[in-house]
């Protein structure tokens, strides 16, 4: 699944190069986390709701801790100091915090409601929690469209990344016979189909693997499953941070991935 994630992201970047800057940015924003999205969809189809939530949280944590920390360490190695734009970083951090609050607060309310109802009535109000979850899903969908407008219409400079440098970062170089948009689309569909098959096999075999390796389901959901989807992108982001003149490029990439995953 790790090679498929790399292939999908390379195809998406090359597809975006055939379009306008705004449409290319939309493609990278929507399809850039295809592997994580497909894993989540397959997990929900098999009614593994807890695993789906852990996978999303694990993806965010891996970007925010592992990839961001690795980029800082690798970019600043053998340097006296590393520079970054405080204003842009503050804006993107604020966006991540706002989205996280939208996710965390309802979870706390639902947990408190469950404890109160169980204490006084001995049962859980599942219907109320389901209604709350649907409401939060609608709010997140609206936030996603607002985020897209903020990213590509009102404040594109905060998120702007050069397409050419992005392609070089993924090992994509200009060749004489550049594949067309149709070929790239077919390659994307084929890769996504293979990813669905791998995700299905992963979900079906995860329970047996947890027992055989004597690990907890939380560890498998928070650590192992997210790594399958973002390990390749994380390695590329860390390796590119050394060539960047400052830390703005890796910070923007990591924060953008976090926002795309959450929304």
C-alpha cells in the first residue's frame, strides 16, 4: 500500500500540472489524501467505526509529530538556525486548532452525556449521539468548502507552492513523451482500485494480526494503519525540507495535509 500511496500522489501532481493553478490546487487538496480516504471508507463499510476514527487521529498525529519533527530536525541539522514565516504559520495553526475544536468538543459532550445517562437510566441515548455526529459532519463539510475558498480565492499566498518544485520533490521530471490527462486518469483509477483491495485485505486481517503480534487494537489503529497511507509522503516531505531555503515549505505541506485529512 505504501508504493500505491506514492504512485497516487505522483499521478495527482502530474494531473494538476495539466490544469490551471486553481484547479490543480483543488485536485491536490481533494485527491492528495486518497489512500487515507479509501482506507476510511472501506473501514466504515465493514462497520469498524472505532478503527476509522483512530486512523484519522493517527494520520493527524503522524503529520504533526513525526513528519513535522523529522522535517525540523533534518532541515536544521548542521545549521545555526532555521527561519520560517511566523505569520503564515500562525494562520495555518489557527485553522488546524479551529477544526480540532469542532471535532473534540462534541466528543467530550457525547462522552459526558453517555456517563450521565448510564448513571441515571442505565442505557445510552444512541439516537442523540447519532444526531450530534451528523450535525458535526455537516459543519465539517461547510468548513471544508470555506477552507477551499480561503485557500484558493481569498488567501492563496498562504498555501501557494510551486508546481514544478512539487513535481521535482516527488521525483517527477520533464520527459519527452509526457503522459496525457487521460492516461493519468486511468492510472489514478487503477491505483485507487488496487488500494481498495489492499484496504479490504488490511481490515479483514487486522484482527488476526493484532492477536498474533500481541498488540492492542488502539496501537494498530493509531500507528500502523495511518503509516500505510502517509509513510511515503512523509519521507518525501522530510527529504525535501533539507533543500528548501527555509521551513515555510515543509510547514505549509504538513499543515495542508492535516487540514485535508481533518476536513
